[in-house]
């Protein structure tokens, strides 16, 4: 059974087990998917409200387009919940391959490298999608239902956690990658994702807390 087809309590209990997968990578993808879903919830609770309909048609259209752009991100993040665990299992399976003859050793190492690369690419996708989603939050925050500002704050935190968690999973797998050029490129990408996400996260949360403290 896929993780996304589990009952919530079963998924939670699956995490709380001796099995190393699903682990932090799948949880990071889930966190990000929940963050996107919360942002879209704010959209649903904004459109067609009296204050929203008082905005210019151009703003209304852009707001709807912004929320619609999150649908694809959410769907991809949901699929990555399972893909992260599957990529980890590829590595585990590869390490169990026979390693007696030179041919077996070579085949085993190739599979290990394939699995390791996949275990890096998947969380990179999670972090990249999450950052793209986070970039949409300020616009939703500006024109969204003011009663849902705390939800956008939680959305931002979930996306930020998804990015940090995904990047941690990239970093822990990088030492297993033999391609040093690729390793350096992934490391630079991770640093960029973390720096950009922390900056926009802090900007959004600053606005959210200021608004909440006015009440």
C-alpha cells in the first residue's frame, strides 16, 4: 500500500516504528504538501467574499491564477511522499546485492549510485517545489481573507520545514555519491534553497505576527 493511501493514524504509526523508511524525507514532503494545501484553503475562503469582489477584476484574476498554480505543486509533492521512501529502498536493495565476483561488485556499485542519486533528486524536487509555493504566499497574504492569516503563517512554516527537511536528506546522501562534480552542484543548490527559503519565510512571518498582534 502506498503511504498516501494510508489512514492518517496508520501513517503516523508507520513513522513511529523500527523501520527507517518512511522517514524524514517523506515527512518533509508531507509537510510541504500540507503547507500548499493550507495556502489553497485560504484561497477558497477568500474568493467570492464581499471584500474580494470589491477588488479590481485584474487582481481577482491574478489571485485565482496564483491559487490555481499551487494545484500542480500540491499534486507533485503528494507523489514525492512515496517516491522518497522508494528511493531509500533502492539503496537498501542495492546494498543487499551479491559482491563476490568483479562483475557483481561493479553491478552492485552501479545500483548503489543509481539509488543514491535518486535519493538526492527526490528531496531536491521537494525543496524546489516548496520554495516555488512559498513565493506565492505574499500575494495570497496581501489579498486573502484576513481571518485566515494564521493559516498562512502555518502554511509558511510547513513549507519551510519541508524545505529544510528535504535539504537535510540531500546532505546526508551526498557523501555516498561518487560524482564529485555533481556533489558540489547539489551542495550549492541546497545552500541556495535554504538561504532563499529562510529569507522569504522570515519576511512572511514578520507580516503575519504584526497583523496578529494588532488584534
